[in-house]
C-alpha cells in the first residue's frame, strides 16, 4: 500500500463514521479519528444535538477520547483525520492538543453550503472584538490578576 | 445594588473559583460561570491537567455543565462570565453555544505573561493555513461530500 493509500484508509473510515452519524440521528455530518503509530486509538463524531453539548464536535470528541485512552493531555505523537476543515473551536482545540499533523477532507465552504456556521465564525474571530456579533464586555481586569499571581507563585504547577 | 455591582458579583465569584482552582492543583488559573435570570446555573474551572483533557478550559466546562443542567444545546438566554478573555477554542465554543453576552476580566496578553498560548493561537488562526505551525493536509474532499449529501437529504435532521 502506498503512503497516500495508507492515509486515505483512515480518512475513508472517518467519512463512513460521519455518514453513519447522520443516518443514526446522532448529530451533524462530521467525524474524526486519531491515529498513533499507524493504529486508530480514538474516534469521534458530532453529537451536539444528541448529547446536548454545543462543544461536542467530532474533533473535540475524538481528542477527548484519545486523551482518555492514552492517559495524556497532549497528543504529540498522533495525527488527526477529520472529514471537514476544523471550525475555529476545533482548530483551537487542536493547537492545545498539539498533534503532529491534521488531515481534513471537506472545506469550511462545503460545510457552509449545507448550513453550518464554520466560515461565519472564522470571519467573526478575525474581526475587531468591538465589531463582533457576540457582545463582549470587560470587567474587573485588575482583580483577576490575583489568579495569575497564584499560578505564577505555585511551585508544583503542572504546565500545559 | 447597581447594575454594575450586580455584574461584578458574578465576576468576583469566577475570580475566586479560578484562584481556588490553582491552589487545589486542578489546573490553570481560569474559571467561568453561566448566569440565567440573575442566577448562576453552572460553573467551570480549567481542569486540563487533572482531567487529562486539553479541551477542559473553564468556558468549555461551564458551557457543557450549563447545557447539561438546562437540557439544551444553546444558551440563548444566558450570560457567561469568564476570568480571562476566551482563547480561540473557547470563543468558537461560545459562538456555537450562542449566549446573549460574554463578560471577561483579564486579557490574552495577561495570560501570555504567565505562560499561556492564547495570544499565539489567535495569531496562528489568523495566518494563511499554509503558514501555520500546525501542518494540515487535504485528502479526499470529493468523497467527503457523501456525508453532507446524507445530511442535506435527511428530513428529520436536528439543526444547531
């Protein structure tokens, strides 16, 4: 099997999971798999509506599942395959999870064409905070430094 | 109590939770509360390292907890108070959860000053995908449309 066929078999698995997820009524048409040393260690599909959790996107579910499975909070030696370009939430999650590489199939525009907000949210995040549709207001910035001082002073803190 | 004092009491509660979270060794110096009709319906702190979950930021935990508590997957009549400007993952999550308004205290630069990647990830998301530090590669875009067609054809789909 060529290198590319090897990669494609993982993506085909994810695409099958995404289609089955729709058919089963579990959520949106998205799935992801996490691969370590050529082996799938975790899978996730979008379960936003069935699990009442707006953060339960395929990538987030797959990352959480892989970390649980491997007992780690970073996926440094893993690759993630997702059926669609990650939305900003999921791309942010990937930066925190730090996999080696991400493979994706469809684009944010393909997702927008069937009614999903991914492209819209990318635009919003790029906007000046005061021009965003989600109103945000700052309060008590000075007081909040107390928590950061506690972190900075903690000798046995576990960084991530 | 003036309107602002009312808002500040929720933020002070979050700041206290964030500091306690550090002292208890549960994770980073961040907390969030979700408020509906002047009442806290859910709280969350950062538990990345203690729960082995890179997505377990304060806002994500608070959103998940509020949705579980209220049995919904959108927080349209809620406000979220967070001790720090949300990172891109959490801001993306807020766009999916759709609260009325977000209050935040510290900034991404305050977080960067004590070693957190929030500001860095904002910069990365703004970059052209091919210039990002996280390598991403597209595969099988055409095949992945199958899942979107299944979604589009599903009569009883639950949108979000």
